[in-house]
C-alpha cells in the first residue's frame, strides 16, 4: 500500500538555494575577464571571488562565470539588481549557482566493450 506524503514548507532543494552566496553569471561578453566581473559586482558587497570560466585548450572565455559574496544578502541584492542588465555590451543572466555533484571516475563516456555488448 502506498502512502501519500505531504511536504510542507520549502523543499530541500529550495532551502539549499536560499543559503547560497554564489551567483552564476551567464551571457558574458568574451571581453569580460575576472577583474571586470568583480568590478561590476563589487557595488553590492564584499566579493570573495569573481571568475570567468575559460576553455582549457584555447583560454577563451566560455561566456559564463561565478561571483562569490561574503553573505547571502549581498548575493541576493546583486542578483535582483544585475539580472538582465548590460555588461560589456551584452545582456547578462544572473541566478543562484547550483553546486554540481562531484564527478566520479567512470570511463569518460567511452564504451569499453568495443561493440561486444552481447551476453
């Protein structure tokens, strides 16, 4: 027999999201670097780190980055104020960053059976 479960209040996912002082910044111009990203977001509080993510091989910006604040309130204020604003000629998207699950060893996406998947 299945029982119905009722969840009251915020879900665990939302509770974690509410406690984040790390922001995801999308739609960045390729000219935006760590320094200019930090400068753009420092008006909302103490920025611990601002980082534009770059391609490993070319070193070119991948068009997104992260900004870490010392407090959740600063991050929330920055997100509300900066989402949809223009930075270096591009309209940026700002949201709370969601931590990814750690990667496991795995086989890197390769099929190690080399076509012998019959039993």
